[in-house]
C-alpha cells in the first residue's frame, strides 16, 4: 500500500532530479544513454545538451562520499545476493566480485558509504535498520587492483536509473495484494502485449486501464513482452536481468498492473530473455573490472557470441543462480502466473532442466512455456516446459493462402488444391505432443510475425509467406477494408479456438489492424480502429469464439481427430472429443466457394448437432444474407451433415443427445 507508494514516489522524485540534465537534452527516455560498446557508460551530466544542441553548463561537482562504519550491524550478512531484509529491520547486501581489490556500498542519502567484507569471491555487509529501506538509492563502488574505481549496479536490483549505476531498494512485502486464484492451464486464452507501445503513454498504469477491454473479449491471460531494462525497442536486449524497465514504471507499478489483471480474472505471463546480454549498455560486462581478451568478464566468460549479443557463462554456478533468480522473481515478488522463455534452445539443456524443476517445485501451477524453433515435443517431455510455441501453423496457413490466390477455391496456383495434410497438423496435436496444453498456437501471428523493425521491408526468411511481417488482414488480402481478408482472419481465429492447443492472439489483431507493428506512434495499436465498425465487428467475432472455450470443456481438453477433407475446395472438418462432454465438430471452409442449399455433405460419423458459431455471421461483418445452420438441430444422414456452408467460413457445432 501507501508506504510502498510513498517510497516509489520518493525514488521517482530522486531519479527525476538526478537525470534532469539528460532530460533537458530533448532525447526520448527510451533512447537516453544507449551507448555503444559493452559496459560503456555515459556520465549523465557531462553528456547532456541543451535543446539547441549546444553543451549544457557543467553541474557543480558532488560532495565526496563519507565512510560511515557506524552503519554496519555486528551480525553475519545473508548468503543471498543483492539486498536481503531481516526480521529485526536490518538489511544485508551481497555482491559477486571475485577480482575486486575492495568493494563499497554507496548510499545517496547523506552521501555515505560502507566497506563490504570479502567472503571468498563475494563481498557482503549487514547494515542497521533504515539504511536500505524501500526506495533508498544505492550503488556499488568496485576498486580494482590496477587503481581503477568502477561505479556498478547491483545485478539483483529491481529498480535502476537508466543513465547511471544508481539502484533503488525494492521491498516486495510493502505492496498490498488482492485475492487471486491460479487457473488451470487448459483455461488459458493468451493475449500478447508490448507494454511500451500498447498505449500512447507506454506505461503499466496506462496498460492497466485497458485490461477491461481484454477481459471482456474472453481472454484469460496477458503475456507481456520483456519487462527488464533493455536497450532495444522491443525488450529482447536486456541490460541486466532483474531491473524493471523504468520507462514503463517502477516495480510497484508492475505489481499494480498484475493485481489489476488478477482482479479481472486475467493471469500474467512474462517473456524472459536469459540467453544473452545487450550489446549496448550491458551493465554486467566486465562487472568487477576483469575481462581479458574481451571475454566479457565474470558473467560472460566462456559464453559464445549470438546473433543478438554475448551469451552468459552458463557453466558457472553463480551465473546459473542469477538465471534462476531472474526467473523466480517474477513469480514470487510480482506474483505473475507464468513465464515464456525466449529462444530456449539457446540455453544449455541441463540448465533448463534444473531451472524448470526448481521453478515448478517452488511455484506450482505457474505456466512455464518456451519458444523452441523448430517446435520440439522433447521440450515438454525432457526439458520440463509445460507448453511450447508452435510457429509452423501460422506459416502453413499463410503460405497456402498466397499460393492459392489468397484463398480462391479450385486449386489456384496449385493444381492439386489445398495441402490439407499440412492443415491437418495445425488442427490436431503435432506429432510427439501428448495433450492440448503442450502447444501454444497463434494462427494470426505473434510479435515475431506481425512486428517489423525494418520499416515494413522484405525479409528473406519470410519469403515463403511473401517476405513481409504483417498483421493477419494484410497477409490474407488487402487489409482491414478488404472483406475477404477480414473473413479469413475471422475463420482462422475460430479455427485456432477449436484446434488442439492453447490459443494466443497478438495485440490489435482483435480489431483487424493492418500493416505491421512497431513501437512508433503510427505502428503501435491504433485504438481509434477498435471503435470503428470494422473493429467492433471483428472484436465481436473474437469475443464470441473465445467464450466457446469457456462453455465447452472438449475445446480445452478433448482429443482432436480429422473427420473430413475436401482438398479441391479447401474444406476440412475435425472433432474434439472428451468423455462425458458433448462432442464438438469444427468445419473450416478456407476457400471462397459457397453452398447455400443444404447441399454440402460433411462426414461426421453420425449424430445430431446444433450450430454454436459461424465466423460469417452478419454481426461479425459476414456476407449479408448468407445462410448457415442456426435454425435448430442439424441431423446427420448416412454419417454426414448436409450443411449450408458459406465461403471463407468456420462453423462450429455441438452434438446434442436425446434426454
């Protein structure tokens, strides 16, 4: 509560005063001090410029720190890294710096410092009550054997000043949480969000104001893209692994966001990037001053270079402990409901096994999902993840739409027609996975497929889907004003909801946004489109489809079997079957041919059914006057349902039984 809020405000005010010179330069907060070169640091005051580009007047030199041994408490420090709070009000601080000659903890209040005692490769001290209280500013001063003095951050800090080594104490116990009950994995319908671009403000507080929109559409989980302090636009280049990105808000701002989500029945999953450090402004590079042959120092020694930056030295126990804490903190201190491990195949398998085991032991019921490319069931069966992102379904669908003239029936550019064996694997479980919750499917795209940092340009690795990253309505046709494109987006979302797997949607897809996503004002979610006719109809289609999963357990837990394939016309039907629950049949007509006289025969093996969803409902923007099967019970004859089947449409039926 109130004490936590007051401390956060105090830290924020201190930070604003500290960085006033940099803010006056006119550079955006997101671009401040993105210095090139690992571990480089700009001095905030000396690097500042006035709005006309001329150097700012130098600030008065700050007073030197005064040694304050009276702050030391005569008891052993905790063995945990970073700041640890004790029941008597005292606090411990510990840091790993094996090559340091001396280490001090410096405090902004009163410009005081205390010497830390060496304990093997670590340095630690315990201080009296009130010194390291919630919101207090502190930094680490490392003195090297060659005479250098290095201002460093606490690698375990939750809040930091982007442009300096100053950190702020975060005491999670100060926040008052509301009640929350974890949901079973099968109830997950994921909404992927980038906090920094979701609203014009780009903050946790502003994003929290939009949670009612997400909950009203039937989503049950918000997956936020990386939240740690980063030097890129999307969050995948972490400067350190535990500090909340300050532009989004303080740690208590994140807690308030999570608490607000929980109050609306939404879980929160955090995307964590653990396999490398940022190239620009990496706060862990040569941390204690040691780093021969540009090996990166104690945190990166022995780690290979990756496409994004240098890997961490995963062979070290201290690094593995940091990785575990960088995962645990979201679940413990921020009460998040799960983690998504970015590019998990770039992490050592034995470390992943240890990580998932320890997380599951400490935080049962949290969803541990992973990006593994290509998707591999061994990630679940051997590495311990609960779910794996499945990329291939998206590409299989988009590739066929383009090859077939964006969905024309009758074969299009492929004389043999639709490649239904590929669509078959999209709807049922991929080989090797054992239950629906093992797969996360996003047939309309995730940030990887929708987002573009290259101005919408062509990409070689996306050549099979036209070479461009785009929202679904642009991939399926001419954008949100093209009725064929929006019809395809609706039909594939409904198919995603009915398919075996946990469904996911990327932000702004629900109102049929077009183009590509990026963080600038023109490419972020355009909320005005959510309120126009196209956006409202698409959102209605999404919301009603999502609610089917809540109403029908077979869509969440049932086994999936293909029932019917019509390759020339692009029609496929499958069932979801769960003991004790009504059988659900989903009929997908991906082509444009329409049957309006009850003359399309679809094999279902018998039974009577009631239509519960049509993606071509006129309320969703469907064809005005198109017939479906909503006038009562549809009976089967000789194992087939004889249907009115509109073009570019997904129909969903629930079997009805005699009393």
